[in-house]
């Protein structure tokens, strides 16, 4: 599914190159469960902010992700960026200290 363009389910930007995001990470048992199609910046930001365990336990839907305080500021910003823009991402300091 890589290389597909469309609307990101998280930030709702149109014309973005999409990647498949397992709403429950594969490492947490989500291999055959629901996925969402996200633009690369949103997908990377999710994994920069949250551990796989956090995603599995409390953020297993697009709506829960969109409503979480950690990502709201990013979503407000990314919505203003062109869908084709290359965006640099960094792990949060909190996330750097966590292991899974």
C-alpha cells in the first residue's frame, strides 16, 4: 500500500502519500486487526510520541489518537502544511527515555 496518495485519516490533508498504520501495533497483537491510512508525517509523529504499549492500551482508534493532548498541537500545525512538504520529525524527550 506504500506510494498510494489520498486523504490522511488523522490530519485530513488531501493529496498526501499514505502509509498503513496498525492501530494496535503488530508487536502488541495487531497484525490482523484494523489499520488506518496516514500521511508519513502523522505516522512518524505517532511513533515518536507513543510507545507501542500506549497505542495498544489507550489509542487504538483514529478518534482516540486525534483527541489525545500529545498530538493535538502537531495536528493543528501539520494541517497548515502542504501535503507534499517534507517534514523533519524528532522523538519527544519523554519518548526517548522509554523503551517499548
